[in-house]
């Protein structure tokens, strides 16, 4: 397919550098401030499909802007808002909007959607996912390749899960368990707030949760920081200045934990349980992805950005007939689209193993 | 002995409250700002002996003021300066100055001084000491009954020990080991900078160290905070304000760890090894003290303030003939003074068990 790709950023230098890094030849760039709504809508009119890789606070407004501009949109931002509320507007604008289209939410949703469609009745969904350094790095066995503030959110925001058929809130870092992965060894898993659209689109399940994977000991350590108040947004007076402890913690994390060039791994395990033809079935998917040495691309970038770009390309090719806000699980429920995405991920080396068992 | 006791504080209300709390009848109080040097020296002239319970930064200047005013002085402040440098001035002023006269430094020094005097040659001195809540209290298994900033110092200041007969510096929190105390269970011990005057007064030893006792797991937790930068004094920019992380941490510790009324215990173990009459000997002292329910006095207050007040009373009675700066180990080296202090501590319920073994 012959496409023109443009990279835009508020910072012209960053846009240029990113264009240079991803472009084999003809990736162009321009400066754009996504917080300038009218300029944004005007600029978007020149494009066929928009990919969003913005921080959480810009996700929803960029999505609205795309709908206003009548453009298809694939997003990986971890926006606090529920994108499904824009469904009717998106249908009216005759566009396809795919929110949460990265690794998890993203690939995880596609897999859940697929199993859900295969089963006659889905009872339980368990998602475990983590982006980790190849080996545990002190002091937390973890490095940050993205925003320290988003990481702190992960440890403080209540996680929404489905329990007894209903949405329930649990504290972050709860539900701690140990899990063995043959390729990696022992990891630990705890609840995080990653289900998002799945809470509303995958209906009738008794139990559904997402847990984040880390090297053992991590939850206890960040739990200590939380219990001591280092993640709190309640202001404290320090030498006459009113300071939110979490802001200082984010700064210290930036200094001690942000290591953008560390070799990383991505681990995803999805279990979907239910009935098919009267039999109890389990659909299990496993993905372990590694740092791409040759191209200098992290496993996290591979599993996140490839997913979004594959879906954007399918939209461009007219292979996604869904209109409105269609989260990745909706794509996974369409067998033809599911197979196309899996094939494209596979061709990029992102291999997902499927195991279907009757229990 | 008929004495008049006065309590002074910068804060008149605090002085009044303390006087009321400790005074059965006739403890008086007045307001005094110890940072006002000339007023301080002038006021001190009315007294026979001065007891110092000030924060570290005022300890040395109060000591100087006492020497200038020609007054005997017993101090428990954890001053950063070496008080021995004032020895000649104190001798000239014909006063007795006892620095570091609390629990440790304090009782520990007295015991080391005693064993040192008993032995023909001292080879090793090991001190382990801790003030702890009666049971481990989350999240650190520890509560603060004094200054959070001093606690952070304990975890960041290099500790001076004697190794191979020479003063050496080791990192705080190093030298971690587990120790079993029959009355309490397992504790852990790590180097802290508590030898102070002992580094200079107990001569000829091959090895000497102090370790702090905590409930197991504590060192790992505070080590994590240190490694993440939360104890650093290097300023970080937070929303336009320059902040030392340790200042914010001290504030959070104040909120989460300061529990002045928790029932506490004090544990002290001193081992002194050496030769006597050609035999290898070990002098071991053990002190475990508990919260005084009846009078509402913590074990830490009992072991610190009783020691200082016993020594002050001995000075008043003319039983301490030493002039100049005489740290507690110098008192312990005098058999008569040692026995008097032990008897007085014992009569207040602070019991120290002695074990002398030939090895």
C-alpha cells in the first residue's frame, strides 16, 4: 500500500527526530500543538486516518477533534474518560474510532473479543500483562520507559474489576499472586485498572480482571512508598512551599528509574473461560516479546505501536467496516479482522500462542 | 538531696508543661532562647549544673556557653561536633562537662569504659542498641519518638568504626546481621555512627563498632528509600520550587511514623573482648527496658534522661572529681563512679545484666 506518513509534535525537533527514526524514506513532519483545538481540527482535514500517541490528558479531546474533522482515529492514549460516550457522534460522522489500541489495553482486548465470540457463553476473563527490563534492575526491579506520573497512577488508582457479575472496585496492588513463566521465571501479579472498555463491551461474565506483572518483591516496595505517603496528592508544607508528595516522587523516579534504552521484555497472558457446545472451555493466549536489537525498538514499542499501525492500515484498506467507537475487542469479535491482525503481528515477529482446552 | 529544678524552653508553654509533668511539687520553669548566646550565658550563672536536651545543632554552643559561664554540664544532644576539643577550656574553667550522656552514646560508653578499665588489654568492642515499638508497627516496623531529620541522618551519614586498629568509614545500613534476643525475638543490626568520643578515648583496640537494632526487614526498606533518592539533600525542582527530597521525607515521616505515645522497648548489648591476667575474656552487658505504664514514661526517656540526671546529681554531690570534658566512658573507668551510676539506674528499674566469661 502506498501511504504518506506525517509525524506531528508540539516540539518541532522531536517531530523531526521521530520522523527520521521511523522513516525509511518519505516520512514527513510538522509542528502541531494538540491543545489548540481549532488549529488541530483544521490540520486533521488533510489526512485519512489519525494515530494518537499523546499523554492521557489529551486523548479524549484529540478523539473529539477527529470526529469533528470526520477522520478515522486509532489511539493508544490511556485517557481517563470513557471513549464509548462518543460512539453516537462517531457513527453520525461516519468514522471508525479505535481507542486503547496498544498492548493492554489493545492486543489483550482483541484476544478477549475473539474468545468471547468463539464461546457460547463467557464466564471468566483473566488478563496478566507487564513490560519489564530483561533482568530485574535495582532498586524496584523495574525501569520506566514512559511517564513516572502514569506509573504512580497505576499504584494508586482503584482498579475496576468484574466480580459476581458486577463492576467492583479494588485497591491497586491488591490480589497479589505469584505466576511462573517458563521463558522468564517467577513473576508477581496484582490488580491494576486496565479493563476499561471491556467492562462495558464483554457482557454477561461472572469474573473479569487485569493484573500487572512485575518481578517478585515489587508490589511490597511500591506499597511501602504508598503507605509512607510518597504517592499522595495531599499537599505538604516544605520550607514554606506547598508540595504534592507525588510530584516530588515523580521527579525522583525520573532520575532513578527512567532508562529509555534498557533492553525490555513484554509478557501477556489472557485466559478466557466459558461454555461451547455444552463443554467447559479455556482459551489461553501467551505473548512474550523481546527487544529488537537490530532496529533498536523496545518490546513495549513493538507491541504497542505495531498494533495501532496495523489497525490503522486495515482501516485505510477498507477492511474495517465497523463505524463509531469500536474498541479492539469489537475488532477481535470479527473473525476476519482478528485473523488479519494476528497475521500482521506475526509477520512483525510478535508471536501469540493460542491454547484451547476443554476442562 | 535538696535541689531546685528549673525547666527552660524557647516555647514558654512547653517549658511550663514539662515542668508540670516531671515536677512532683517544686519544678519551676522559664522561657529561654538558647540561640541568644549572651542572654544564655547570663542566665546560666544562677545554676550549679546544667542538663542539655537540645537538638544537635545547639549542643556544641550550649556546651561552650556553660564553660564560659563556669558551670558543670551534662548533655544528651547528638551534636555533630567533637566535644573533646573543648577539654582544655573546660579544665581552665574548672568545670565538669559530660557529653553524650544518654542511652547510646551514654550507658553504652559507661559499660565500655568499665570493661576497658577491668581488662589489661582491650581488643574488640561491639555495641548494639535500639529503641523500638513493643511490636513491629507497619510500614517500617518502627515509630519515631524524636526528630525525623535525625533518623534520616542515621540512614545516610557514614558510620565511623575502628577496623584493624584504625578509624574507618562504612556506609550506613551496611554490616547487616540478624541477632536473637530471648525477650524479644529476632532483630537485625546494621552500622550507625554512634561511637563518637569512644573513637578517641578507648585506645589500642583492633575493632570497634556500633550497630543499630531494628525489627527484621527495616534496613531493606529504608535502603530502598535511600536508593530512590528520598533521603538526598540535592535539590529537585518541583513545580517551580527547589526542594530537598529529605525535607519532604522528614515531613512524611512526621505524619506517618511519629507516634510519641506508643509503648516502646529499649535494647542494648555491649560486648568487650580482651586479655586479663593472660586470659582471653569477654565482658557482655545486656539491658532490655520497657515502657513505664504507671508514670507514662517511655523506655527511651527512662534510659536517656535517668542517666543524665543521675550523673548531674553525682556532680552536684561532689562525687565526680574529673574536670574538663569527661565523656561517659571516662566515668565508667572509675570503679567508684561506675558502681554509683549502676546502683542508681538499678533503683529506677533500669537493670543491666553483666556476664564475664573467659573464652
